[in-house]
C-alpha cells in the first residue's frame, strides 16, 4: 500500500481552481504459481515449473538466496549448483523455497525429493 496525493491547479478565466485529492493506492501483482519441482541428475539440478515466473526471479532456500539459477521462460526456471545445491537440499529433507518476482509477487512452498 502506498499513499498518493495529487494536487491540481489551474486558472480558467477570472476564477482560479485548485483541488487536492488524497487516498490510498493498493497495487496487486500476480504472484508466481509453482506447479511442480523435480530433481535432475548429473549434475544435480532442480527443475521448477509454474506460471508467472518473471525474468529476474529470486529464489531463497530456507531463507538464503540461491543465485545459481537459469530463467528459461515464464513457466520454467532451473536451479543449478550440483553438489552445493544437493547439500542445500538433501534427500528426504523438506526445504522451504521462496520465489520472489521483481514486481514483488511471491510464492512459498515446502519441497523435498525422495
């Protein structure tokens, strides 16, 4: 929520006109939607599929930003990192993922691989 104040002034003939409008502007953005996550082997990667994944999306694993990723399209990103990623997301351990778009839309999900 952002506060917005607009002031209009004008002079129409002999009668000056001015008005001030105040209000609140709420901007809603469409958040990313994650429909699936799957690990891929050699080297270890996680394929994320969904909708509204914007170029520049940021990913956090357990609150720590994961910067080794490739944005493929608005429906797919690839988390890369091989052994480091596998250490951050070990087998049979649920991890919290947060996907944050540049426009502020976000999605959170808990995921693990067997």
